[in-house]
C-alpha cells in the first residue's frame, strides 16, 4: 500500500491543523493505522493509532486530549485532527499502516510495514 500525507503547514501556537493520509489499494480496511512524528535531532515518536474498523484508538500522553485520530475506510483515508498546537508539536508527521493480524493497534514503529513520505508541521510561538 502507498500512502500520501497532506495538510501540514505553519500555524501559530494554539491553532489547529488536520492531517490526511490517503492510501492506495482496495485493502485499506485490513490495516491498522498510526501517526508518528519526528522533530529535528530527535527520534521518531508515536502519536496515535487506530484499529481497522476505527473502534479502538490510542494516543501518546503528550497529545491526549488535543489530537484525534479517525479513519474513513470508504475513502481509504486516515486523519489526525490536531488542536491546541504548541511549538513542541513541530515535526514531520508520518502515517503508517500495519497488517499483522495479531495486532489491533500499536504504538511501536516496527509493527508498521508501510510508511508515507511525511508532512511538515511547524508551530510558531
């Protein structure tokens, strides 16, 4: 599966952005999905994940209550609504897809087989 992220940009602190990740193929609903981010000089970190039918979600503590992950299987798209953005949220955001049937959702990067190219999010103070 190939994925393309969009929706990144420059926003002031306190603002909002909605990231989208459009996936190719007809098997999108068979993948659990996740969002990760990587800031300059830092390791990639987990942001949020969602199960195949969207019924189960998981968030990093740093974004809980501010970010919301969702998916539309009819549109082969996963979203990340980001509210209350802060400068520390500045990073390249990546969506990822996993297809292991023993995994429902995951915060571990190695559980994901496919990755998008990333979209830059910059939050100014």
